[in-house]
């Protein structure tokens, strides 16, 4: 298949490797006679793995004083971990995924709340690496829901026989870098220890839910859960009195979905979010055939666009067109599916206060037109930030919910919650009696999963301490003093602010190239230099200074009042704002320049030699 990532000559990018011939042996001792599918050649090999160069196999077996159990351990079996294990096992190295949950899927394994679905067009969210996969999978909806998304990820894992490289219920609790032997020692929740030369962190940016800090939560007599932990068995909502705390991306989805099922719905809102119609719809057989025929074109557009979506900004210039023209564009975008309203808009919306204010007022008017009670409408309009400077939740009939008799908006800025009681929620004003409380209160975003593991690098330094005031990384993928740990979609990487899988595919491709390079050269240690890390971190910080997003109290700036130390006045530079094309170009250049900014060292049979590449 043709790739969608442009320059195929760029080393390490979306080209797992060259010269993947078939050989008879399998380094990791897992030759089991099963059929293996090679996506690069769209070829099925019976009984033996589609292996890589013998050189890589031998190099990956290069021993330090102690040979680790694994060449690489991947933590997390979400979109990132699934693709990462595929590329590693395609290389023929000994690799495994450790997943804390009972099964694969990550975001789409959790988040079973009603209404959970993509804001990305389904067909731009799916993997692009296999033409056969693209040809086989039929997305049923333009913005597909959680059950189908989970089915898709299972389909991918089964098709490429990846499950056998995954262990579930394996939460990694501690990681210690062994400086003498150049390997990581990982300790699981059950006390088991595993060693690996390299660790690939694929723990997700929204994988640690944060319940609100409200007294009395354990006294509630009814059912209460975070949207991420929505029970796997059906929850009876019909006729029930339900309270939802939070009106961010998940709150907006769940509220709209359950309003007409429940008896009463109380929405507890601290701060409103800007939101606009998702404009979802089914994908017919004919449409899917058309999408399949255009996949190369679609992924090429995604690769070109700053957000990794099909949506490209309007570059005419906000002030170069008349107000009437601006309104025409906005009317059109309001009815266009997905993030068009955000990402096909004028670039000035992101950087210019006046332009942003004019557009925000346009959306405010739309809200006023949709909500019958003017007082309620005003409460649903954000005053503390403009449209698009936080991640924009997309909605389906969300605002109309507030026209229903069984729905009440409780404005917590006027009447804050005092506590959760056995019967419901007590605000300073009154007690709301409830059967079910849903915490739609989001995640300890981007760095949360890293903070939950006791990660100790060189000299026993903990990553938690190093990142106390915010992450510092090289390219969002490596960290100085934490050698041999690489991050697929880490903080400050290009993936965190874009259509995720597009970023994940470039991250996985690049990292696989880096590891392959190390194995080919017999290197047992990879580490970002202090200088390259300082430069990248400063660059990421500078990018924030250009965008209005820097002012928002959102997870893009590391704000979360439910996480200690992440409250107001503690801006954390978590995402790369330069856009996907620039990010991909940058990491390709780094690779093409011999992985500049990264130190490599070799430790074979106890004899250590360092070289700076
Ligand atoms: C409701 C919702 C909707 C979303 N919609 C979109 C969308 O439309 N478009 C988009 O681009 N993105 C969306 N996202 C972001 C989404 O998280 C990414 O698209 C993508 O799924 C992330 O994949 P991942 O593999 O990086 O992480 P995850 O899917 O989060 O997977 C990480 C895995 O790591 C595991 N893990 C974490 N810590 C440990 C540990 N210590 N030990 C072992 N395992 C561990 C977790 O259990 C999890 O399974 C959405 C997120 C949410 C919550």
C-alpha cells in the first residue's frame, strides 16, 4: 500500500523497517506454527514469522552483563500499545505488552457510558498501516460509538495475532533503571518483576480518571461512578433520578444521551464549555466504498493538516473577508460534521483575541437560539474563555436537553456543592435526592499515568519529582536521566494535541526506527541529552506563547482542580502546538541527522563504551 505520511525516505517514520525477509527462526522463542500476517506486504506466512534482517535479531540479542527477559516491554494496550507491539514483533524482537485492565482497548475498553463516541471521523481514526485492514473494516457511523470502537481494536489485534504478546491485569507499579546492565526492572502490582532493555510507555493521555474532591462520596446509598468506570453490565436508568457532575466532553455526551430515558436529570455545572453540533450520521455501503477508494487522499489530507484531521484551516485571513463572508462560513461550518467548526475556521480564532471574541459571540447566539429559557441559555455560555481555546466537546442535541421538563441545570458557581449525602447531593442551597450520581469529571490528563508509576532513572531520580512543575522531554518521546524509556504519545509530543491515532502512528514508526537503529548498532542504552531536552521543552513553552490556549483553565495547560498541585496558576506545558506536519518533519530530521540530541552507549559482557551520535 502507499503510505499516507509523505516522505518515505525519512528514516524511522511509518516504515517499520526495510528488507523484512522471511527467516526460519524466532528470537523470542515463540515460533508456534501459527499463521502470521505481514501488513507491509499484505502477506500471510504460515508457521514462521515474517522476520527482519538477521542483523537486527543478532543485535537485539547483544548481551550486557545481564540479559533482560525482554528486548522491549510496552506498557498499555490501547491504540498506541496495539500498534507498537505489532511493529516490534514484526521486527522479530522479544517484546510484550503489559496492560493493567482486564482486556485491550484502553480508552475504548473503559468509557462505556451512554453516548461515548469519537469526535474524530471514524475513518480518520482507524489505523492506516494495512491496506487489507482498510479494505475490510466498515465504519458504520461517521463518528462511531464506544462499542464499535472496541470491536475494531479487537478485530485489529486478532487479525494480526497480537493478543499472544499481551498480558492483562498487569499493572506496572514500579520501574527502576539498572545503570550497570542498561535495563529496566519493572515491578507489577502482584509483586512480579520483569526486566527489559527498553520500555515503551503507551499508557495513554486520558487513562487516569479523576473523581471530584467532594466530602461524603462514600456515604451515598445509590449507585455512583466516574464515566470512565461506567459498569460493564447495563445500568438501569429508566425513571431514575440521575445527577451528572461535570459538563466537559464526556458530560456533554452522556447528558444528551440519557436525558430522555431518566426520570429526572440534574446537571451540576461548575463552568460551561463551548460546544457545537457533531452532525453525526450513518455511513452507507456506497459511502464506505467511496471512503475506501479515497483512503490515500484522506490520510494525505490528515498528514497535511495541523490537527491531523480532514479539516484544514481557512487561510483567507479573518480580516481580509467581510463580516458577511465570515458569517456565511460559520453558518456552513455549524452544519458540517465534526471538528470543522473548530479546525476549518480562520487561523486567527486561535491567536487573536478580537477574532476569537467575534466568533465566540456567534456561537453564543446559536446557544441562545436553541435554549428556550434565556436565563438557562446565559448560564450555558462560557465567560472565562473563548471558543476553541480548550478542547471543543462536540454535541448531539445537547442544548435542547435543557428545554425538557425533567432536566434542571444546577449552576455551581452560584450554589456550590457542600457534600454528597446518603440521599444525594447537598449544595449550599438545597439537597437533591438522587438514585444515580455520574462523575463526568475528566482525567489527570497526559502525565497522570506516568505519575502513578514510581519510575526511577539514573541515580534514583524519580520521574514524578523531575516533572513536578511540568514535563520536560526531548520531542515528547525521551527523557534525560531516564534512558531506554521511550514514550509513544508522551507529554509534549505531537500526538497529544491532534487526531490521536495519526500522531500515534508517526510516534510508533519513529520509535520503532530508533530502537531498530540501536539494535542494529548493538547499542544497549539510549538517552536524550540534557541540552536537547532543555531545547525541546523551551520550544514547546514558546509555542504556547503564540496561542490563546495558554490562557485557558484546561487540560491543555495542565489545570485540574481535582489533582494536587494542578490547580490555578500552575501552567504545565503539556502539548506541542506547532501542528502535526511540523512535528513530523522535525522528528524525521532528527532521525535523518543520526538521531541528534540522543546519546547511545553499548555495554556488552560488562565492557562499556559510550559514543555520542
Ligand atoms: C471519551 C473519550 C473520547 C475520545 N475521543 C477521541 C477522538 O474522537 N479522537 C481522538 O483522537 N482521541 C480521542 N480520545 C483520546 C483517546 O484517549 C485516544 O484517541 C486514544 O485512544 C489513546 O490511545 P492510547 O493507547 O495512547 O491510550 P489509552 O487508550 O488510554 O490506553 C492506555 C492503556 O494503558 C494502560 N495503563 C496505564 N497505566 C498502566 C500501568 N501502570 N500498567 C499497565 N497498564 C497501564 C491503561 O489501562 C490503558 O489501557 C478520546 C478520549 C476519551 C476519554
